[in-house]
């Protein structure tokens, strides 16, 4: 077997994210591999430490060694006393031996009076109840699928949105909803994208880094009516776009530039369908493989349409700009 279970899980996760139009980071992958389930709650505080078991101490009267020792002393004294009655001449020896045994009798009497200590069982440590386990929202934020906005509202991250799309495509089994893969180095990738956009009818294209050469062909081969670009284009790139839309054949296209931190993803929004483009159009068919992903759920499409119109309303209109030759001729 070339791929083990954990590697298979990692590759499946990455493939799902890719199909949904996102490239997960190594941290995203490892967090899902190692801790996919909700984390347990915090352990409760210690209320009482553990108490070890006490085996107890038996009374010395119960120990065979001391019982035997004391009994032997008494027996010895009695035996010598009987012998002294029979043999008077042994009296002095008997008394001597009796005196030797008297300390043993005292020793026995003291220790046989000691009371035994009973054994007691141990007690485990006592803790307060554990805290609640990680809830679903916290779990999805930890995995990088949700994020909290400045207004405290929750929003899907690009990874969360991609995984949701991949799941919807798998559940639906609809071939029309399968992504269009645009491989790096594929000379036809750009043409395939233009063909897919052309099928959408009159549409809005959102691409933060769309440049004039790409827009020229988009307008020529599709029915694109509106284009929204991002704030990070260089001034000369903005001028090229403005000059393009002043050229006959391109003047019907309305072009706007979003303010800072407004748009990140790339969309093709048509009358009926909404597609996500996994990468900038300028790189398609060149160095990076990307995909065109159709969105299925009506509520998601409606949400993106609504947000796109908000972006459009917040953005600055880029007015057509005549080329230098036209400007000079006009001044003359």
C-alpha cells in the first residue's frame, strides 16, 4: 500500500478544498487531521485531593510472637517452682531463674495492652464538574472554516466556503455543477474559460487583478456588461483599462474599482448562475492550475449577488479615457 489512512485523509481534504476553489494551508490540514472533533471541556477544579488507603496496625496481643514469648515465661516460672518443692536444694536456682523471667512478664503485659489501629480505604480526588465541550462555532473557527467579523457576525472563510461547495457538488451528483479545471500550461485553458463565461449571458465579472489584455478578450467573446476590479492595481494598469473602455466596441462595458479591503474572491455573476474563479484570470493557462466552480444553493447564490451589488455601489466608477492620439487630435 502506497498511501496510508492518514495520508489518504489529508489528500481527500486538500482535494475537496481545491475542488471548492481554495488552497488550504499546512496548518489548516494538520488541524483537521489531528483534532477534527470538538475539543473536550476544561477539567473541573480540584475540590479535595486524593486520600491514600491506610492498612492499619494490628494489636501486639494479636501477634503470635509476643503471645508465645509471654506464655513461655509463665510456663518456665511454674515449672521451676514445682521443681523447687520437690528438690529444696534447687530453691536458690529456681528463685534466680524466676527473677530472670519477671522482666519478660512485664514486657508481655505492657504490649498486650496496646489497642490495634483499624485499616481504612482510600478516597479518590474530588473535582468539580468538567466544563462544556467546544461548541460547533468555536470548532469551525479553530479549523479555519469560520471567522468573526468586526460587527461580531460570523462569516465563511474562503476555506469554509470551498469545503461547502465541494460537499454540495458531491451530494448533488449534478454534472452541470462540476468545476471546470483549468490546468497550468494548457494552451486552451483561457479559451475554455471564455466559453464558459459566454454561456452565462450578460454578466458581472469581479476580479481584483483583472488587466486590460484579459478584459479585451472577455468583452470580445462574452456578453460581459460590468467589471469590478480591486484597489491594488497600479496607476498605469488602471489607465490601460480606462483607455480600453473608451475604444469603440468596448464602450458599453461599465468599469468600477473597489475601495481597499473590499473584494478578494473572483466571481462571474450571470442572470441565472454564479461561478467562483479559483485564481486571477491573468494566470489562467500559465503557471497556476485553477478552477471555475458553479455554486448550487440558492441562498448562497442570493447572498453573493447581494454582496456583489453592495461592492458595486461602494466602488468608484472608472471613466473612459481617450488614448494620447485621440486627445492630441481633439486639442488641435
